[in-house]
């Protein structure tokens, strides 16, 4: 199940959340949150009581109607995500403790050499940069293709993108695809 936070509320992937019936099963249910309120934290730096402070330090505002949820706390990297309270109250009766939250930033890759991974959604860009390990992971709210181009200009100032492989998935327009491909040594569409 995927929940996407949009500027005007939340949208749910098919099938709608209302079609799910509470089950007696102990099987975990993975819920992917697509929200700009997402931060990856190394496990050794994470403590539940520090979650709000970590998000604030990253410039992520937790509204008074938001709840902080986390991904698997036993993993090497833990995602802190904001989830609005009304949506959380819709999820709890259906899945309770079986709900397991995740984010595209936790997508694991088999990489060889310097790599940029990105996933476009209609309003968000998830991006990770690898060069001898994870160097950068961010979710950026985007309103048009120029936002993506600007981000890659800024990344190119830090990382020599012409030496990187771009692996991408999601929604992008063809004109942007062509301009991005010209920045990289190799492009792989997943």
C-alpha cells in the first residue's frame, strides 16, 4: 500500500484504504509514505525521543496534526517520516501493530561505481548519491522540471556527475529525461 501526501491532502493507491478489512493475521503490512517530511538517520544516531529534534535540524516541520513514524528500527538506516493524524487514525484500526512504514529512500540498490538513483513522483523527487557508500539522500518537493534541473546543477557542483551512472524510475517528461541523460556517463531506466 502506498500513501502519498499531496499539497491538498492525501491520496491512496489502489485499492483504496477503505476496501481493506481488519484481519486477524499477524502478517506485517508495508505502507510506503510518499512525503517530503522524510529523513534518513543512521541507526547509531537514532533514539525515538530525538526524532522531532532530528527532523527539525533537517528543516522538516512537524505540524501539530502530524505524527512521526519510523521505518524498521533494527535496520542500518532508519527513516523518520511525518504522517498526519487523521490518516494515522484511519490506518490503526485496520492494521494496528502490523503496519510497517517505509519510504523510497530505503530502496536498496546493487551498485557498481559512482551512482545517482532517483525516483520521480508527480510532486516529489527522491534522490540518493553513492560513491564509496551513500553520500546523499533527500526527498525534494518539485513543482516543475526546472526544480529537478536546478537540483542536478547543485549536485554537479559537489559530485562530478559526468562520472556517475544515473538510475531512475518514475514520472519524468521526455525533454527533462534527455537533458538529464546528457549529464551522466550512463543512464539506466528501471
